[in-house]
């Protein structure tokens, strides 16, 4: 088993408008990307569990084979800049993805 943080070249998050966030998981080795993809650990259910959100709030999980990358879109719990919201730019939301276990 390996942590996603050990396998990916980049794991990042950012705003995708005021009401959603996107996560990018990029690999510099297509074989490692294929390993993660075939393991099936990056999916809507796993993302929802990691973020404590309903699975319906995971808007999309895209496997981008040409770029050896995954793109995930989720609904924000609060709009960007709303009262009580803690990360206006969404740049600090990727941390739960770091610990995904990959066989």
C-alpha cells in the first residue's frame, strides 16, 4: 500500500466558481497513474467519505488518461466568501486526498 501523496506529482484544489471546488491529482508516470486508476480508490464514494459530505455533493470524478490525471468537482458546503467559510480560494482543501491508500 502507498499513500496517494507518495505517488502523485501534484494534488491541488481551487475554486470552480462560488459554489464548487475542483481537485487535480496529477502523475508524472503514466504507469503509476494506471495503477491508481485500476485500483479504483478515487471515486465519488471515497471522496464523499473523506470530506464528510453526501455522495450527491461529489459532482464529477474524471479520469484524464492523456494527462495522467484525475479531476474531481464537489459542491462547497458554503459559498466562497460566505460567513463562516474558511478558505475563500479553496486552495487548502486537498489535504484529505493525501492519505488515500493505493494497493
